[in-house]
């Protein structure tokens, strides 16, 4: 992604993806960020997050996985499933 040092784990990578897609510093991203429950994560931000996640993974996610993404933990799970650290 070209955003600096590589994150050390899935949680850090998920935070980096969401913060970058939403356009905020990672420190301002709550650990429990979720669509519809955290102001900046609306439907448009969700599409930016999905696109950033697909870019990071190097794959197009199937619709079934896209609709399951609703929180940072879901992104961490997808990173784990796709073998990202």
C-alpha cells in the first residue's frame, strides 16, 4: 500500500486499511469501529474500505465476504483467511 512501515499483525494491518480508506490518523480509529456505529464508517466509506482491502489482498472479494465486513474484527479475520500477517 505504500503507507510506511508494514504492520506487525492483522489488527494493525486492519487499522491501517480502515484509517487510510476513511482518511483519518490510525490513533483516531476506535478499536470497536463498525459500520453504522462509528460516524465516519458509512456506506461510502465502506466501499472505500472494501476497495482498500481488496487492493491489500490482491484479490476481488466475493459479495458474500463484502457483506460480512461490518467491523475491524471482520477485516482482521479476512486478512487471516487470506494469509496476511
